[in-house]
């Protein structure tokens, strides 16, 4: 299961970023519809902190971080992290604008204070998510944060097995000159004995007088 999650990290990151953007689009549509029915400050108060869902954004940050930290790192980990940071930063800006503009539509008195505190707390939590990605990118660029390699490290003993497989077996090149030597366990030789020249046994015919 863990391996399946590792393989689907990038896909899940794209899906979560898409959900955040869809949420922003739907909130923008509701804001545009509200503008036709009420003043702008009241429309900002109506949408409030709906620009970015905190739960989805939190999961997005965790998945994006795992693309770089969990070995092996994905191929597009840096790109995904940058895009996620931009998307979350956009949501933070929209939430901050809605909180500040909606403050003027609040009722006088304690209602204004509660709306401001609630809106700023929402902005602070979401800014913490976006800021964590920017800090991570800056740390990686400066070399203070080390990411996982993109390929799985070789298991222990793999190098020894590879060397053993490529090293020639000395016994494979050993030969015995006779079957008796091989049967008696005598040490072998690395080559066959050189053949001795056969002397010509045919004597040249003597000259007849």
C-alpha cells in the first residue's frame, strides 16, 4: 500500500491542486453573483474565507512535501512544489482581501472585532501552509534542506553480488593434463602442455655406391 501511495504522489498532488482551483473558481462565481444583489463589501463578507479550503490545502502540502522527502523523489517534485506554493498564495491573498473588505460590512461594536479576529486567524493558518512551501523551496535552493534521491538506493550486498557475477571463476580455466591427475586431486594447469615435435623416424636412404 505504501508503494502504491509513493507511485501516485504526483497524480494526487495534481488532483488536490485542481480541487483548490475549482474551489476558488466556484467562490469567484458566487462572489460575482452576490455583487448583483448587494454592495461589494457585503459580497466580500458573504464569500469570506471560502476561497481556499483549509483541509484540502493541508493535505496538499503533505503530499507535495512527500514528493521530495520520501525516497525516491518524483521527477517533477520541484515543479509541483512551486505550483502548489503559487496556488496557495493566491488563495491566501483572496482570503485576506475578503476579510479586510468584509470588515466594513460588519455591524458596529463587538461584531467588527469578532469578524476581524476570525478572518485574520483564517488567513494566518492558510498563510502558514503557503509559507511552509516557500520556505522549503528556499531551503532546498540554498542547500540547507536535503531532498531524497530520485532513484532507489541499491540494497546492501548488491555490489558484492554484481562483482561476484562478473568475476571469472579460476576453476573454470583450469585443466588437467591427464584423467589420473584430475581424479587424484592434483593441482591443475592453466593451459595444455605444448606438443613436442615428432622426430622423423624415417632415415634417409644411404647413397649406394
